[in-house]
C-alpha cells in the first residue's frame, strides 16, 4: 500500500513517539509482515466498503467520499480513540493512524466511483 509507505515515512518519528515504539522494536519485526498485514486489512476494508456501497446504492464521487468520511467517523475514529486511550499512548497517534485510515477510505471511495 503506497499510501502507508509515504504516510508513515513522513510521520515516522511522531508515530514512534506517540506509539511508544523504539527503532529496535520495528527492526525486530519481519519486514514482509509490515506489508502483509496492511495489505490484508485494506483488502477487507475494500470488500466491506464495496458491500456498503452496494447497500446504499451511492455512485457519485462526492457521495462515496462522504460515505468514507461517515464510515470513518462512525467506526474507525471511536475505535482508534479507545485504543489510544486504553493503550495509554500519545494522542497524536489518534490523528496519525486515524488520518491514515481516513485517507485510505477516501481513496477506496474515489476508486469505487470510477468503477
């Protein structure tokens, strides 16, 4: 996922600080897993979003991007907020990780509009 590569390259240091993750922790993770897990997660998100689009019957670019934003507000934002709060991590993680998912959902919505 190119979005994740660029997003987290740009926000690597603030993310590490907020997530309370050291470079040694990252270096200890097998490299392929750092790409495999997000890939699988975005496949699931894309299928779920396609099903949501099918249920709503929406098709325009603006309506699908709005649907992505509403799905993020209703589902991703609260879950990320609770994870940050109960995981006792830095609040910047809410905006870094949450913003990444919001951007990804908007890309999925825009892609669905083009299909």
